[in-house]
C-alpha cells in the first residue's frame, strides 16, 4: 500500500464508494428523464454513460482535492483513488463477470476513463465550489456528452438531468474531504499552494501549527497558463459578504499578476525543461 493510501485510506474508500454509487444512480436519473429513448439503450450504451459520469466525478474530486491536499500529494492521491474505484467496481461486478473472467479489463477501462477525463474536463478553469460561467460551460459540455451517449444529441431533458447529477455530487464529495479532516490529522485542509498570500500565525511559534488560508496556483496545460486562487473553507465561512467581495477583488488582481509572471517565465527558453512539471 502506498503512503497516500495509508494516510487517506478512509477517505479513498468513501470517495470510491461515492463515485461508483452516484454514477449508477445518475444513469438511472438520465434514463428516467426520457423513458421512450431509454427503452432503446443497450447495456453497452448504459456502461458508456456510467463511465462518462465516472470521468467527470474523477475530475471534480481532483479539483476539490486542491483545497484539502498539498500539491505534491495530489498525483499519488488521485492514482490511489483510481485504484480504489477499480477495486470497488471489481467487487460490484464480480457476480456478473464470473469467477473465471479476467478482471484486468476493468482495470484497463477505468485507467482509460481517467486519462480521457483529464483530456476532456481539465480545460475549463474555475473554482469548483463557486458558480461561474466557466463552471456552467463545463457542466454543459458534460451534459451534451451524456446526451450524445444516449443517441439523443442536444436533448434538453437529458442535458439538464446529467448536469444536475454532476453538480449535486460536489457537496457530497466536499463533505467527504471535510469529514476526513476531522478524523485524521494527516489530511491537511489546505488549497494548492503556488504562491501563498496569507498565513495564520503559529499558535506556539512552531511550523507544525501553520494553516494556509489563501493560496494561488499557476499551471501550464497545453501551452495555456491557468492561474487560480482558493480559500481555506473555514476561513471563507468567517468572512462577511463585504469582506469576501474585497478579498475577491484583491485576489483576482494578485492572480492576474502571478499568472502573467508565470507565463513569462514558463515560456522563456531558459525555463523550457520546467514545463514538464506543469505548475508553479
């Protein structure tokens, strides 16, 4: 078992159960949104819809992890989540697959789904816990892919049902991360940290009591720089609406400055080898 799995075994198990169960329930919701069409769906088409839900849920889990895990731990955590979901699906599907079935196909299928999730759903830049035009576009893209999978492209009922299911999963996954914080001291409630804007002073002057409250992160993705900032969830709750608006105004300015600087550095010849890292 990897270090990430050992530290976050409870969270990984909870998220894996959540992703597989909600994906199945979401397929049912999509089918109910258009009964006449779903009568024509084959088991292969339903499996394709199920995997599409898994793809967006993996991406949403990765975006939420930015608020709760150190940047360096996220890749291993997401790999561990992929393994946990694979094991969960093998357990669920084993009666149907039979004892002599090679379950390696499940592992390969989930691996392909995760890879496609990154290709399709990482393009939009938005804060997953907030409503924004970019998030709406992200969900619309997903809904259209679900409609295409049901052979009803552009169907508004299916698109609405799919986006509703995807959006409703965000609070559930967020609650899983926050619950893990209370259960285990090894899971730090921190956003991704590229350039820190604020820190809570240590209670006793030791590094172990530091809490990152505001962070800014820049990423290089397909020759495009994405810069975003995030708040510690509890810090956000302590702010008044006026304070939140003022902080947002200042942080948007900080994010723009950092993003422009990172872009200048990332695309310079001297820093070309660092583009493989993909973040500041």
